[in-house]
C-alpha cells in the first residue's frame, strides 16, 4: 500500500526549495514529525527519509528530538543480538 498526498499548487509554489528537492524535504519533515509524535518508529521514519541510521540520528539531534528507546527496546535488542 502506498499513500499519495496532494499539495495544492499554490502551497507547492510557496515552498522555498527547488522543485527537485521538494519531495525529499517533505518526506523528511513528515518522517521527523511522525517520529517525534511516536507515530512512526525510528527505523520506519529513517526509511521514509532514505537516510542511514547515523544520519537520521544526527538529524533528530540537531532538531533536539529525543530518541524513543525504552528498557523493553534494549532487552529486545540484546535478545536479537544473542540470536534469541
């Protein structure tokens, strides 16, 4: 499934970016906003931006958006690393 967002022409023309950069910039803004609200996981938000883990983490840091990482996440990561 994919979702298509329609942005009115007058709004698209008001975005102060070259047309060639608009789609990626909007996807990045959407991903960051959804991650910050807890709607998307780090991995899925990163996937939406097409950035690697380090780049996306740095982007969140520059915007002062805290990582959502719980004790359960840590336990899951340790179990995964152990092959469990």
